[in-house]
């Protein structure tokens, strides 16, 4: 089975928070509550019942070797990430230096790239789950648990990522004022910071897929 690519899982979140702090976002530097406590805040009664069902989930049909599918998803993930990185690094290139462009133009372009990152991560995650449910009961149960956690955390995740455009707007205005004598330098710096934030967000969004694929790899190795 193809080696699962590693993008420093766990470090991606720290990198994103670090970049947000550098851009002026209020990021807490105090200790966070334990993982169990934080998850408990997201799971109401209905989510808890769904989680209990996921823990005892049994797929109707398993036992179809999905190693080839896992390999294809791993390769697709690597290719998609590289393609998105290339697109992200062109952010702001469509603006001419003498154009008088407000933040809305930059925001729409940034949001378009963010939507691409969301769509790619969602597509890869769904493909991985489907293959897991066909491969074995162990992976099928893990896929069902991932669906449950994904749904329970969807609102919280969306809320967290929705703060980034607000940070970008504040940063755009601050750099525009700071670099009023040399506006091109200010815009170049803004575009560079916006690209770095989106690259960090991309890796955070891909981490669940990487975790699932690593579990698939471990399951395949243990069954040999």
C-alpha cells in the first residue's frame, strides 16, 4: 500500500493559530480544557445517541479488499493538495499595480479558493469512508464514527473558520494605512499573509482525511 503522506498532523492547527495571532487575531494563549470536556460541549443528547449507534455499527457487507482504492485516494490527495497550493500561490496576481481595488475583490477571490479547499477535503473524506465501509468491520465502524463526529462538530468548525475573513479584512485595512506611501508593498504583504493563512487552513482541513488513511494503512498492515 502506498505510504500515507504526512503534513505534520497536529502541527497544522498550531501553524494556523500562529499565523492568525501574527495577523492580529485574538488567540488565547492559555491552556485549553481537556479534549473530553471540549467534545462534551458539542455533543447533546441526540448526538450522544447517534454516537452510541455508531460505536455498535455493523456494515451489511464487508470483506472487499480496498487497498487499491486507498492507494488511489492517497495519490489523489497528494495531487489535489499540490494543485491547490499552486492556485493559492497565485492569489492576488490578477490585480494590476495601478488598479484601485477594495477589499471585496480580494475577499471574493480568497473565498473562492477556500471553497475549493473545502470541496476537495470533503470529496476525499467521503471517498475514504466509502472504501473503509467495504473493507472490514473495523474500518466500517471507524468510518461511521467519523461521520458522527464530523456532523457534531460541523457548526463549531464552520464558526471557527468564519473568523479568518474578518481577520483578513482588518489586516488589509491596517496594511493599506501603514503602506499609504508605498501601496504596492502593502498589497504584496497582504497577499503573502493571506496565502499563508489559506495554505495552513488547507492542511488543517486535510488532517481528518490523513487520519482515516493512516488508520486504513494500519488495518491493511495488521491483516497481512
